[in-house]
C-alpha cells in the first residue's frame, strides 16, 4: 500500500523522506527525519515506533545497515514491516519482511533508499533511486521528482490517495512537514503544489522561531 524514499543531500547534509499510499494520512505514521542523524521510514503494516528506533540507533553511532539489522532482529511481528534508513554518511539500507504485501521492491544507492509494497511492478523502487540520483536542486524538489517517477512507472497497484514529505535542516524540528492526507486526485501532484507555496516561506518560518524580531511580516489581513 506504500512506496517511499529516504534520502540525504550530500551538498547540504539535509535529510528528507517522501511517501505515498492508498491509505489515508500515510506520512503521519511512516516518515521520520532528524537533523544531523538521518532519515527513516517504517511502512507496510506500520509500526510507527520503529522509525524513531532507527534514528535513535543512528544517533548512537550505528550505520543505517546496523540500525536496520538491529530493529529487524529485535522487534516483534517484524515480518509484517518494511524499514528504510539513510545515515549521516549517506549509507542506505532497507528491510522487507516476508509478510510484506503484494509486489514488494527495494533499492538503495549513495544517499538514498527506496521501498514499496503492493506495487504495480517490483522495479518501482529502483526507478525512484535512479530518478533521485539523476536529479538536481533542493532536496524537496529531488524527492518529488523521484516520487513522480514512481507514479509514471505504475506506482501502487491501486489508486493512491495520500502523500507526505518531511525534511530536517539545521534546527531540531523538521523544517518541512507537508502532507496530503486524502485526495481523489493525484497526491504527489498536490504535494508538489503545497511545496511550491511553502518553499518561498521556509526560511522565514525558521527565523520566526529563532528570532521573531528579525522575522518578516506575515502578509495577511490584520498584520501590522
């Protein structure tokens, strides 16, 4: 019911994830990033606790592969789960349990991991990785290019209804946390539109948190 990407920008050190599914609000349960540490996803029949476990282990010094191996080796019902991780060195790892649903695929490359289940074809994750590695620009734009490539290659076997994207920058909270929790249209396209609106204001929202006296006005009625 899901296809996704976890990635690191080698130029900025920023981490990001993007995910889409036929289920509602997929990013609320599956997407995890932590500044300076890594990016992770917990999906398929999802246990949201596992994403934080992956990041905690990487924060303690584990590689992406070590973190995935530890979590997959110590968590109950792990054969129903899919795990993805990218660490601070750009190393990537994926685990797909034997009870993952439908067509299952996974792929990794430098700074990127992709996985999916109930896929139209099991090569979708490799398409995602290839699209990401051949892309340029802001990490958010690269994630969206990769996710759109998945859609163009067939995506999930059935219609997708939700999508989300989360990015970690230079502060302790995600600097981007955008979601399309349900749509009858194309959630990847709608997510790209939300990002287009949000992107010019991203730095301002960080400034408003760190130093409101230097923040620009909101530009809304009543703001003085």
